[in-house]
C-alpha cells in the first residue's frame, strides 16, 4: 500500500497487519532540529485524532496525533535516544509507532501523496 | 511564514539580505525578522559558541541623549545628564567611567522593571554630556516616551531611527571585527568606542560596544542604515562568521542565564526579584532617589518574596514558559518564564520564579509539563560559562 497523510502531517503505511506511523518530511522541516521525542507505551489504545506522541524542537513543542484508531504494538525507541534522527529520515528510519488498527476503513479519509503535497504547499 | 501579510511589518535595513540568505522570517515586535537561516537553530547556536555568529538586532531602540543643562564637553556635563538619568533608573550612571557601558533598568513608581537597557558614556572629552542608550524593540516606544515626558526639560532625546545594530558574538568575534575596525579588539567587556568605518574619508560613524546577549565575547555595532548592509556583508565574508537568527539568539541567551524582557522581567517584577541586583548601583542602594526605591531597598534588606532562579529538568524533556513549578509535595511555588533545550548544555534548561524559600541551589522541585510532574533542580546560572573579554 502507498503512504497516506493526515492534515496534522502524520504519515501512515501498511506493514503486515499493522500500520507504521511517523511525521512527514514537511513537518520535520517545519519543526526544525528535534531535541526530544515522547512515545506512548506499547499496548495503549488510541482513537483517531488523540494526542499520541510529543515531538519538540529547540523552539517549540508539537503533538503527534493518532491518524487511525487502534492499539500500539511497537514503538521506535531509537528516536527517543537520538531525536535528531527525526530530521534525518522522518519517513524512513525515524518512524514513531506501529498501530494495529481497530477500524482500517479510517485510512480511506486520509490524503494520498499528491493531495498531501498540495495541502502542505499551502499550509 | 505563509498566510501572513508582511507588508504590514517594519523591515530592518538587512531585510533583503536576510531573504537572499534564505532566512525564515517571522514577526517580532512589529518587525519582520529572521528566526533562522537554512543551517537551523541548533547549528547556528553551536556555531556561535564555536566561532562567530552575526545577528541583526536593528529592531532594538537606539538613542543619543544630550544634556540641555550643561553644554556638551563642558565641565559637569556628564554629571548633569547622569543625574537626570538616575531619576529613572537605579544604575550607577554618574560614576560610570568614560567609554564604559552599564546594564540597568527603567523602573515604575512601584519598583517594577519597565525595561532593561544598556547605557553607555562616550570616551571622548568633547562628547561628555551625551549618553548612548539601547533598549528592547518591544519597549522602545514606551521607553522613549517616558524619557521624553520625565526628562524632556533636562535632556534632548535623539532617537536613532537612522541606525541599524549588528551583533557579532563568539570566540572569533574579536578577530573578525578588528579586521574591519582596528582597535575594537583592544576594547574590554562593557566598553564603548566610536570609529569611522570604512576607515577612509567620509566613513560612517559606528559605535562599537563589547557586549552582547549570548554569554560569549562579542560586539554590538551601531551603524548608519546606509552602511548596514555593506558592514553585514563584510562581516559575513569572514570565514568564521555565519548568520544567526532570533531562534538561536533565544537559546544562547537562555543558556547564558540572561533575561528576556516581557517574559523573565515584567512591570510586576522588581530587579531584586529578577535576580539582577547588579543593575542597582552600590551607592544608589544607600541613597535611593529612583522610582520604587522604597520597595527595592526593603527587598535588599529583607530579601524578596520570590526570586528568579535557574532550573535543570531531569531527562531530556524541555519545560517551556508557563509551566507551573511545584514543591515535591505538590504545592504551587512558581512558574517557568523561559525554557527550552540548551544545545551547548546538551540538556533542557529553564528559568523561572519561585517563592524565596525554594530558591536555594539544589532544591528539588517538579515542573508540570503536559499535566505530569517533571523532576528538576534549582541550578546556578549561567548554564554555560560566560566568556567575556576582561583584558
């Protein structure tokens, strides 16, 4: 499956029966140098739109929202240890969490790459 | 910043240069200012501590103040203008040495800080009776109105609308600035000198002060608008110099333990509460004669009810402005007024006000971040040692 995006600049990609979630390259650029990441605990349940993680740059703190509802099955502790990875590879190695979705159809409402590029370009 | 009308904002003489350098511009105190360049806040911050950063601080208010009571250069001219200024601020101005700069504050009748500022006395004998003031951008209108209103019959206020202000900060600043302005390297911390630049006939009058807002050695150079871009480009041509925006300016001053007016100092805080008692001259503590003297003298004797202190949060999570400070048993004892991640400290750092009983270095407190208590200790400032050049 392709990558999908939210209006809050998260990306979602299928991996097995879970979905990998992170922040977009555009969001990482806007944030600037990331110095702190807080991730949820494995097993925690979120509804779509819930505050799920926190990412802070030198200048400001931002919330990361759950793009879809579900349970956290894995978190990427590498970005907690080395927050700068979020700037280096936000849509690859610096993924945030993996979610097992409770309602996969929520993905249909998210933007595809082209729609997100248009959206991010205007935001 | 998209969707914002920058035509409404004031521009410094370096606006076009900022854009050509790829700066991200933001609104600050009514000006369009660079918050960062493509290198980003972290690199700009570290570069300043390692080599030298160039900052456009032209939004700040500059003014020359002239005595109306004693002719410039005549005996008693400095004493006259110093006496006038001392009615508004608690700093030692009359005994300020020739060519020296002093950090002090403008006070309300209640002893609250209306602004913090630099006051400098010229070196040259023929310029005695004149003073150079640099005040905060967000307060300049009010400051100059206050000076005009209170001292208008004793001094002439010449607001330097025609001047830009460039800061060069970092361990390489002296080498860089003295290549352009020979003599600047001999100045020590908190001194001010006038020069002609470029050093040819009809060069512009530049005022070079060896001070800054980063904790590093460095200079602030007041230059006519007409020569600002020329000087900025000459400074940027030095291999040691990179442009630095307001983002890193803030993280640098936070690590240096320096106050940001409107956040760490407000009209409600006294200079004693603000932990800047050094802005109140020794003689003046005894004599008073400045607004709010009663409160300030009382706080000097009895101690203030609350005090600005440094805070080191445990772990990596920064505590930002507005975070509540609690005692370990959960009572509110104060509030964070500035906080973030210190790139040179390699850790989060903050400052804030706490009740005096909790102000001792090493005191355990909790900072409430996203609803959760974050353990922190009261710490000495600066968080990164000052490296001023004292000769």
